C-alpha cells in the first residue's frame, strides 16, 4: 500500500498572503478616499460659497479666465454630486475611478503569485540536486525576462530594457534568497 505524498509549495502561502495584502491595500485606499470625501462634503455644507470660490481658483490655475472659471463652477455647483466630485478631484487629486477593485486585486495577486511560485519548482518534478537547481534558475530567468518584456506592451520602454530590468531584479532576488537559505541550512 502506497502512502500519498503531500508536497507543500511555499508559493501557496505567498499567493494567499499577497492576495490578502492586495485586498487590504485596495480596501484601505478606498477607506481613505471615502474619509476625504466625507470631509469635503462637510466643508461644502459649512460654507458652499467658499467651496465654489475654491473651485473657481482651481480652474483659473488651469488657465481658464475668471469669467470662464466662475461659469464652470456655478454650473457644476448646481449638481451637488458633481460639485463634490469636482472638488475632491481638484483639491485632493483623488478620483473614484483610480481605485482598484479589492476582489480583483486579491485574485490577480493570488493567481499571479501562485503561477510565479510554481515555475521555479517544475525542474524538481523531473530531477533532483544541483541539476534541478540549475534548471530552476534557467527557467526562472527566462520567465522573468518574458514577463519583463511583456511590460513593454503597456509602457513606452523598449521590450529588451524592461525584460533585462526584470531579469536583473530576479537574479538578485534569487541570489539573496539562495544565500539566506544556505546560511540557515548550515546554522
């Protein structure tokens, strides 16, 4: 009778940890935003005329004339939700559209970490010892370059530069992690 073998993959814990961190970070950003909106809403209730003058000044700083700024502020002031949104965006630089969905962040961080953590262990399914370590290093280096190069699809940097950057960071991370592992293994 064979005994089932349980393999613990540290990436599982990392994936859950990073997923939880992404959730809490997104949620915290949302809570700070909501707190700032509440503060701005209170300021509007205390002195709406002062807040309208403030909005006018923001538009003037953007290059609109005094008359244009006043007309835009008065028009926006007639719609309370838009007025609040405009003040929060102009005064605080905050916009509700800029915040990630906490659940989407959780899933994205968890799945990407789990996949990223699985890639280096693939060679260990087929071999052991130093050959597995070398193969793991090569596969991880290629994966880092591929992920880094794919960043060029959403940035203006060249693919080879983003790929090289991610590869160098990955190699440094691997060297430090491997060194710490050796230090603790000998201790």
